[in-house]
């Protein structure tokens, strides 16, 4: 179950097609689910072209197909006569089943509702899943970051691509006129996003009045198949200068000559939708412009302001992942297992949330942590690991050491990737090991400074562990036991170095 995060036009579909080819060669069927019929048809045409020399049987299933055609495709899926099916939500139908589904690909997962995701859970049982998106929704990203799902990111932009110039400003007729005329004058096309079907034609008339010479066409999801396809294809072929559309154009449609985008009432749209829309322009080697507008004199809500600010902040190529991280900050991660897609865990915090989740899943959770007061140089120097994210990753791995095997694996990985382990990193690993063995012995606090050190135990019951008293007796030269309400082990190691004292403590407690 892997999440593939890559910006618009970075090659996610290519990865999906290669995975499809591998699955089909291994005798499995593949299903690719798209959020819109237009994107479904586009993928279908691309797949036919891509696989034409390999004898792979491909079909598309969406509302554009007649009832008879749909019935025939479903029958061939059940019989195993179709290797690769590309479809919309129609693939979630109760009548759809497969002979041997091996790979499920979900394109632009943020466009699927909770109900569809619940159906997907059933569909995905014992099936490999590849989820593709430029901006994963908070819950998906959170699941990937917390290790519930695997995540891969594509960072390399296509050659000759230039970042889109982004503007957030008040809506005005002058802006629409200037932006569109400038684009038409350099033989380009403009997209205007207007997300209300009931008034889209009235808005189109207003634009026509502002730009009398421009050839304008409208597209929205409530059109019949023929009209919608004709509108988009004629715009693609350059017969029109301006396409006024709803968010039906948000996903996947490739319009290389469109290099100006104007979004009306952008404060009503979600962050990932805004970012996806920005990806509709600038798909060639020309400078593209994206204008995100809001009504004149309107006071933006706090979250709308944060969303639009994020768009202005992350303008580099490949910022989809950062945009998704900001979305996670703005909206929160939501319920990992349930239906809530997002929502903050402010009340209890992430650590307690994870702990409660583990408890409810029946995992044993250690109740008491060990308090550390250790005077040792223990950190990862920047000169050893330059990348801050890699350093954080390493800190996390060291903190989660549970056995000698974990320790050896981390050390060999560090040596292989970064060279000889410095003293400071060695100390960090030693402290992690010390904390682990101290927790096993029921310790609540460790103090370590120079050659003097103490380990405070939770109670007398800790000393009843088999062999504990013998262990203390064996090291009586270095350790004395002070018995009170809470027993304390006092270490006084002659060699004097803090590291040696820590090693002795570990030896006494580890049995």
C-alpha cells in the first residue's frame, strides 16, 4: 500500500503504467480508478498508445459507456478477458468484480469521498495498492508519515519546466481583461475557473463583453458526454482562446498551450484543489501565470487566508508535498481508522493520541518513562549528517532501539552511509540503550555526571527480580545500594569518565 507523491507532470502515470505492465506479465488484472470521466478517457488513450505493441487487453468503464457496453466490460472482467481496466467511480459498483485483481491504482486520491474509500477497503483486500497524488489529504499524509503506509516522492521536475508565477488579489474586470489579452497576444490560451454551474453561462457572457474578440467555450460536469468532450477537445486543438470551466478541469487534463489561469472566488476552494488547478498551466517551456482572486473588500476567514498564503509561499517546482504538509497543519490529521477525513488532535496531542490508539488495538503500552539527567556530549553533528530531515530520521531510529540487533543495524547503516560513527553519536546510542535496560529494571530516574551516577527505582519490588541483588553484589566495587521507600543505586566508577560510568550502569542493569 504505497503513496506516490509527485507534482503535476512529474511522471506519476508513467510509474503506474510500469507497475501495470509488471502485474499483467505476472498474470494479474489491474484497475486504475480516476475521479473524472475526462481524465479516465485521457488515461485510456495514453494506455492504448503505450501498450499497443504488447498485446495487453485494455478497457475503460465510465458513465460515457452505454448500459450494454458496461455489461459486456463487466462480464469480460469476471472472465479474465480484460487485463487492464481504467474507470471512474463506476468501478465501485456492486456488479463489478474481477477474476484475479492484483493491483489497484488510485489516481488523485484526494478527489474520492469517504464512502468510496470505505468501498476501497473491501476492494483492496489482498491487493497491492498504488495511490497517486500531488497533494495528499491530511489523513493520508499523516498515515504515511507515521509509517502506516509507505510513501515515495518524485522530486525531479521535467526538463525545461519553469515555475508558475502566482498572484493572490481582488477580482476585477480589468484583471481578467489584461491577463487574458496578454496571453492571447503571445498565441496562448487562458483558463478561467468558475465553480458554480447555475451561473456559469451568465459569467461567460460577462467575460465575452469584456473580451469581444476572444473565442470562449464553457465546460462543466453536468453537460452530456458529447458536448463536454467536444468543448475540451476543441480548446485543446486551439479552436478557442478561453475555457471557462468548473473544477472538472482540476485533475490530469493536459493543455500545453494554456499558460494563464484565473480562479474566481478562490477562497472557497481547498488547498490541494488550488494547487492542482495551478498545475493545469505551465506544462510547457513558457512562463505561466496563475491568478487566485477573491471578491473586492471581502474579509477572508482565517483558514482561507492561510490557504492562499501557502500558495504564495510555495511556488517552487515540486511543492505539492510541502503544500500537503501545510494542509495537515491547517486542518489536522483526522481519524486514522474511522471516517473523519481531518480534524485536530489539539485536545490530547499527537503522542497521547498514538498511545491511546495502540492501547485500543491491544498493544501493551509501557506506563512509566525514565527521566534522564545526563551530562554527556550526545548528539548528531551537522558535519556528520548534513541534511536536517536525515538527522531527525536518525534521532528517531536511535530513540526506538529495542534490542542489540536494532543497535547493530543502525550502526552499520550509519557507517555505510556517513562513515565512522563519531563519539557524540556513539554516546547517543549508549544513552538510548541505558534508558531501555533501566526501564526493564523499573527505574524512574537516571542521573549521570562525571564518575558519579544514580539510578532511582520505582519501589522495593524492583529488587525482587531474579538475579538483581547478585548483579549488584558482583559489581560492589562500583555500585552501592541505598534502600529507602524508593531504592537508589549509587555508582562511583574509578576510571572517572562519564562514558565508562554509563557502560557500568548498563552492565549492572542489563541481565
